[in-house]
C-alpha cells in the first residue's frame, strides 16, 4: 500500500492525518459477534497470529525482534499459516469471525478486504486500544494509503495496523536480455518505464533470439486467472496505465458508493483486453490488437502468483510480473542472483494522458496486509502488545531483510542497509518508482462482491468467450446494480 499524488490515494477519503491522530482519544470500542480460525483457546498459551506461511518459517526471528521492540518476555506468538491465495484467506476469516471463536487472536488481513470487517464491527477499534505514541507514529509516518485501507472512512478510526505494503514490478533475466543486444543499465530500465508496445516488441525479440518456445516456454508470465488478483491488481494496474478506471477519477476509490460514475465500458479497458489476447493468442486472433506480438499462451488465464512465478524461477520464462516476495526468491544466489533484473511495469499512455485523474503512465497495483485484533480474543491485552511491538523500525527491518516485506514507514526503507536486506536491496530504486505510482483497488464495503464481477467478465474476455465490448458492457450493468444496493 503506497500512494502517490498521481493516484490520489492518500487524500481520497478526506481523512486528514490530524483527524486520524485525534481519533486516538475517541470513545467506543469495537464490540461484535466474531471469531477465529482455531477453536476457543483461552488457556494462556501463545498469542495466535494467522499469517502467511513464510511468517511461520521466520517466527523465531520475528519473536526476537518483537522482544527487542519491548514485547513482554512472557508473551509468545504462534504463527498459524493461512492460505496463500487472498480469496481463500478471506473465506477462512469470514467463516471464522462469523463463528464467534476466540482464536486466533490476531489476523493478517489483505488491505483490499479489511473494510467489510470494519463495517460489520468484527475488529477491535485500535484508535481506542493502542497507545497514543503508536497512533501518532502511524498517523504521521506510515504511508497514507495504508492508513486509508485500514480505517473507517466515516470516523477515521483505525482498525488495522499496516504491516507491509506490496506493489509489483517486472522481473526479467538480465543475462538473456544483454545477450540479445540490449543494455538495461545504459537505458535506465530500473527507473524509466517503457511503453507496453516497446516492452512487447523487445520481449518478443529477446525470446526469438534465444530460440523462442523451443528453449523458453514463455517470454512473459503474469496472473490472469479468475480471482481477486485479476480484479484488484493485474487488470487494475494495466487498464490504469492505458488511462482507464473502474469509477472515474481516483478520488472515488474509497467511497461515494452509489454516487460515483461507472467507467468500465470504455476504450482503455478494451485496449487492455486486446493487448492481453495478443500476448496469449497472437496478433491475428479475434479481438486481439494486431500491433502486439505473442509472448505466451493461454496458460496465463490459469495463472495466479505462484503459477506465474514457477516457470520464471525454473528457467522457462524471460519476463515475469510479480510482488517483492518473488524478488527475494529469484534474486537469491541459488536462483538468478544478479542476473535478475527488475524494472517498473510498462505504461499504455503517457502519465496525465489518461481519461481520468490518476490514470496514465506506469501503474503498480497497491497490495499489502494489516494486522487486526479479534474482539472475541480472551488475550486482547497481549495481542495489542504484539501490535505495539510490530510498529517498530527493528521489526520492520527484520521482515524486510528476511521476507522482502516493504516497511509501511518509507523512512525505514530509505535507511535500510542494502547489504542487509537481501536481494531486494539491489532494487530499491525500482521499488521506489513502483511505490510512487501505485493504484489502489476500490476498497469499499462492497468491493468483494464487485471484484468477483470484474474478474469474471475480464476473464471471459481474455478467453474469448465474450468480446471486450460485450464483457465490459455486462460489467457496467452489474456494477451499476451493485452500487444501488
């Protein structure tokens, strides 16, 4: 979760930082009908944290960093690994909270679907529960867009502690690109985005130089399956780069449900679909853009993150769009090491030439995760201590170094020793460009429902079951209906 002035993410819900900090003194805690993934477990054991599986692998290091940040010696954490795919994690948490169980004590929630839990009153109000010092630090130093996706848009109260923002880049085999005659360093690929057309022609050329499909199955892999990642991220960022939007100007991303324009049945979205069809089926395919070469095959419509990463890591792809965790894996010396190149995502039209404010130019989907507290936990006091400790630079650096999780406080990233944060340290300039050009998903309380509409229609168009125009027209009608509920 990151913001740039270009996307307007930081100011879109009209909550000032001053108002956020003042909310620390507000009254009224979050009470609810809630629950957790595990069984009721008020036995005084470890604080249960439902998080990514890789957090379990580094749990000892996290525990040590939390201790150094001031967590009481008698408070232990136990990481319960959640499903890797965000849709599945959402379903798990919804079921668990609706069941009203007391464990786990802390949930690691996707920034894209924390809002519905806030509106349902199923999370502890952190503005009433965290220390004034921590609330002031979060409100003044954390990335504003991370706060937006963790707060009630009407009251400004905080319900999730931003854990790390996420934004994607284009990873590539620098050795193969250089062998094909290109000069990524001399042409400043790391910080100067290229157009999608320039990228496609270059990627096709590199692919052909190295034997095409006979040697590498894909020139490019990305995520195009029918799931949340398509709606929130890969389609969202690409249509934004072409000048399109779901709801017009980006000021509408965090609210105004029912009053905002619906802008999906427009040319930039058709252009995005046509380009992707060219990448998968070739420029002569029906509803493909004849200007773009083929870079992959129809496998892309079945790929989520790991499906797309594995061919790249295994040496079967040359370019790959993914989140920073993939840089950690692929930049390791046991994989590609310094032969891994990273650059910002390409753009469809120049910045400022899009149809709406915040569109055009390179765009990176804003992802990331928050820590939230289960209001039915019998260990709330200790759980809140854990969150207080997570709001420390040392813990942020630990996650950055071991897991590639970008700190929610940008100054921590800037102060990080590149030699200590692993492979990600080689690509901080590229990540800074991505972070300055992020596009959030429309994180309203109805986004989970609307997301399914988006990814199904886009997926149908990618597969050729509908024309781009028909799919976006159908999506327009569905979104219009959902906005009136």
